[in-house]
C-alpha cells in the first residue's frame, strides 16, 4: 500500500530574519561596546571623592546602570530587533527598578545617622 502524499516532516520555524535570527554588524557591536566602556569610566569618575554630587550620586549611578543594562539587552541580546513592545516593556521595567532602588537607598541613607556602632 503506497501513497503519493508527501511525508510530513518537521520544519524549523521561520522568523522574519530567516532561520538564523538577526545578525548585528560588528561595527554596531563595537560602537555599543565603546559606549558601555565610556559609561563605565563615567561611573568610576563619579565615585571618586573629587566629584561629589551629594545626594545625586545614587541617582547618577542608577541612571548610568539603567542605560548600560538597556544597551546590553537591546543590542547584545537582540531585543531591539524583536517586537518593539518587548523592548519598551524591558526598558520601562528597568526604569521602575531604578526608581524603586533609588527610593530605598534614600530611605536607608535617611536613617544612617540613627544607627549606632559598637
């Protein structure tokens, strides 16, 4: 008993960028890497005693960390080339996390004088 119907074979899913996914050019990856290194240098410079921004130190560090995390997720994890809603959702979540951590750190620093050592 033979049939002329073709056998159904499992086919890999085809995405809009082809079967291999999205390939980012080395120039873009190197540019993002350079920005990450620059932001790291700015973070280190802001942490030195010469550049004291007072209560803004926490916010500056959290802002730079948020930007760096967004760049890593958007370019190195290829989130930028996926559905734009996912990128917006991720960046929004990072911003809320930065605000929440900043408020917690400000609250802790407000009670720092009440803590007695020893």
